[in-house]
């Protein structure tokens, strides 16, 4: 099995507070903000100077996390993305860290250099207060059609993208052309509500693809076209939509049936660190679905849901998306 992905290359930083926390501006609990690279660096330095916090770092981005999961389960994987550095070809520290962690997770890559800082995401877990999230996309969002590796995509059993990739028309047309010509499934992870909106806005480019697998959580699903989330795709049996809903479980939609899975046991919320769990769920579901021959009958889809839930559970006690947590199970 070989999976190819193009997406946003992000280095993730996670801090967990053991005490009551006063957040530096502009961070707010239960909110996500986009900030400039200089502000991100300043926040990182402030948090590192604060006592009572534990920090960990990991390569991230939805596409990356799905590929890391599939690699840990036995698939061959390849990622195309953009990282930061200088015009002289020197990569910044976040880019070097990202590349090293990705290789350590078994994912091959081709990372194009941009003259701006590598994309970074900051997560501060304040326990009862919730999480504060800040993202500085930087080089991650500077994708263009030259980053897409057509030869590797043509060799893949599935192509993985994030919803926001569809905002770039040139990349979208190139991906859809490959999927249509070679009849390769296109896997789209909404990743954010904005990414889900891009699926809605750009659905005209997707209509001739034979198979689409769509991943979204319940919030993101509200922004999807109805034909993608519950009633098939353009009257055809093209779309398999997988919608997750946290501890309530997950369900799949095709034009023929709906399959619902509710986990029998629930991990107590105060023992859960769910960041990255949705990406692991998606990566594991895709791996199992391809392994079972891409069948969409209710029995196989239920099997995929159960399998994906069990793999997502592996990281619920670990922040971010560490590949070693999956390999140990």
C-alpha cells in the first residue's frame, strides 16, 4: 500500500499547565488565533520561561498526521509540502525538526524551501479552562502546483489532501486530473471549518472523480455540501463521508446507507488529551478501508470504524500525534 499526500507542513508545540494559568496575549482559552511569526516566537519564549508547564514538540498538520498513522500501521507513504528558510538554501530550526521527525515516523518527503518561517502551531492546555491555540502558517501555506509530485501521485493507492488545498485552483485541477485519469481515490480531510467551506466552494472540480473519501468532525460537517455529507455525490456512488463526533463515536455516509459506531467504553475527559486523535482516526480508517479492498458495504465500514477508534485511543494519553504511540500497540 502506498499513500501520497500534499498538505501543510507544521511544527506543533504543546504546553500543559499544572497550575492556574494566565495566558500571554493574544492567547485565549477555547479560542484559536492566527498570528505573525515574530509574535509566535515571542509567545513560545514566554511560555518556556513560565514554571509549572511541560512542553513537547512534534511534526504536524492533518495530512502529515494521517500519513504518519498509515506508516505506523504498515503503509509506504510520501509527503509534499513547503518549509521555511533563507534564499541561500538554509532551513530554519523548525524545518529541520519537522523533517527529522517526519523521517523518524517513516514518511518520505520532498519539502520545498520558502523564504519565510516554517509553519508552527502552539497549543496550551489549561485543563478545566480548555485549550488555547495559535497558528502561524508561514511557509506551510505557500504551496503551488510545482509542489505536487505527479509521478508519485500516479503510483499511489490514494491521494490525501486537506480541505484548504482546494483554495488553490491550479493545484486542485492538477490533483483532480490525476485522480480522474488513473481512477485513484481522493481523500479530503476538512481539517478546519474553513477547509470544509473550500470543499463546498470547489465541488465542481471534484464531480468527475470516481471515488472520494471525506473526513470531517461534526462541526466541520455543518459546512459541507449536503450531497457530500449524507446523500452521495452528484447522484453517483462516489463519496464516502466519515464524520467523527468525539466520545459519541463516528458514522459513515454513502448514497446507499449510513453506518454508526458508538464506542462501548468512554475514557474519562480529565484523562484525555485528544489533540491529533481525529487525524489518527482518519489515517487508520483509510488504511483499513484500502486493506479491505475499498468496499462500502455496512459490514466493512463498521469494521473500519471500530479499527480506527481503537487506533485513535492509543494516543489519548499523549499530546499531539506521536508515531511511536501507534507502533507500540
